């Protein structure tokens, strides 16, 4: 018979995979930044916030804080490396005040996590207390990260379009939340359960919105394509007319005072 710990480990491995997909989802954004040589109007805040979340979970998973949490360390350690890569690219293609602000946020995060680690390891002398202190902070930061899609969901409702809420990412978020919630429930861990349970709720809400607004999205996209096609056709007519009747161009120029 398969033991609960074996099942928990298997679920954690799947959760690592889905979390990795989510960590890698901004890659197309950074490919665009690389090609354009500029961060344009993109914000570094989501990547800095995710980095802080990963650092806190790595601290939570340390044997000195919460033993038997290696899968928590592996995925969040990987997430740290990925987010640091994003931030390094952002710094490389940003200038002036934007770069200084990102560096300041990064330094503040590292100092904060280092201070929490030093205080917890030196002042809290049991695993239970250390897990409680770091776990509460992880719940706060993790809930904030999972709540980030609320702004996208608001936009979907306002525009009646899911064009900018990819189905694949919503499904990946759902599977990731389910895996980590199950992982936490098998050997009950309140601090992993809360943010991931909320993540499941937000992902389900996204899928419901996707089902509601899928048809209207297709109608909006088709209408846009027809409008663009009509514009191109009108441009072709004007160009052809000018080629076939050169005098009309001269007359138009004269009317505008060019001759």
C-alpha cells in the first residue's frame, strides 16, 4: 500500500512542474524587451514581488524552520533564480530613476529577508514558533501574489473580452493551486493551504469568466479584423485611384495651396 508521504511527494513533484510553468510564463515579455532594447512601460514590481515570495518560502522550507519541506525549497529556489534573471534583464534595459527604484526595492527585500531569518533563528527556539512566524509572513506575501489576477479579471468584466487572460495560464494556476493545496492537506500545513486554496478560488473564477466571455471575445476579434480589412481595402482604392488619375492628385495639391 502506498504511504501518504509517498503520495504527498508525488503531488509535490507535479506541483513543482506547474509552478515552474508559471515562473516561466513572462519569458515572451522579456524576449520582447531584449529585442526592443527597452523595458518600455513594463513594471518590475511583479517580478520583485514574486522574488520576495520565493525567498520567504525558501526560508520557511529550511530544516531549521520547517523540516521535511525539500520540495518547497527546490521550486522556490528555482523561482528565485528565474526572478533574479528577469530583474537582471530589467535592470540592463532600464535607465535612470526606474533602474534606481528597482535596485532600491531589491536591496530592501534582501535586507528584510535577512533580518527575518536572523531574528527567527536566534529568538525563536522551536520549529513550531519558527514555522508560525515565517509561515504567517508567507501567507501574507503569497496571498498578495495570488490576488494579482484580480486586476485582469476586472478588465475582463469591463471589456467583456478574455483576450488578455490566457486560458493556458489560468489552467496552470488551477492545477498548481490544487497540487499544493493537496500537498499541504495530506500532512496538514495551514500556511501552505491558505494561499494555495485562495489560488484555486481565483483560478476557478478566471475559468468561469473565460466561459462567460469567450463568445463575446471572438465577436470582438472578428469585428476588429473586419475593420482592419475595410481600412486596408479603402487605402488600396485611394492609391489605385491616384495612380489611374494623376491629375486628381495635382488638383488636390493645388486646392491645399501647394501650387
